[in-house]
């Protein structure tokens, strides 16, 4: 706040004014993957497969008049989205 006041009074920027700005950022090292998270993602995909099989079996057993894809498709789509976001994060 006071720096802007001084600049307003002087009408010219101080000598070190440009040194406060970042001119470029260069990242060369890719972040390593976390094995725990990858294991968790694999376990979650296994749970999704088991859930999908259970939904198909239950819908067939109790004659639900709705396609099981109404339950399975959103689960698979959102899980795939989360997996892709993790894999393409860098």
C-alpha cells in the first residue's frame, strides 16, 4: 500500500521495481508418481468392478425395470475421469 503511495508521489518507479517480478519459471523435473495412490486407484477400480457385477445381478434377480447402466455408467465415467486427471497431472 505504501509502495503505491510513494510511486504516486514520485511519478516514477524505484530502481529495483522490476526485480520484484518473476520473468520466467522453468520446471525440468517431473514429479514422481505416488505408489500408494496408484495402489488405491487400482483397489477402487476393483471395487467398481465388483459393484458393477453386483448391480447387474441384483437388477436381474429382483426384476428392476431400469437398465443397470443407469447405475454403472456414471460410476465408471467419474472413476475414469479421476484416473485420467491423476495420470495427466503434470
